[in-house]
């Protein structure tokens, strides 16, 4: 009866570089005429800058500070 062998090794360290050296550019949203389903188009520069990692981190930090202050007030 043969025994099960599992061989493991650590992945190459270059896989864990953050931020990536050459990140792909985000695809801008398609520009379509205004309708009830899509009342406005998002400008390309606003869309790309909203994808920056600082945006959700800032929102999370503001939420944490405001929740903490409101809990202390309560």
C-alpha cells in the first residue's frame, strides 16, 4: 500500500509585491445617452480616481472615528 505524500514549498516572493509594478489601467464606463436607467455619465477621471485604495480607507477611517465619537457622546 502506498502512502500519500504532500510536497509544499513557499511561493516566489515576487508574487507578493504591493502595489504591482505595472497595474492595468481600469476600463472607463461606457458613455451612453441619458435615460431613466442611467440618468448621468460618470466622468472618466472621477471613475479612475474613485478606484484608488485611499478612497475606501478614508471612508472606513471617517466611519470608525465618527462611530467612536457618537458612542462616547451617547
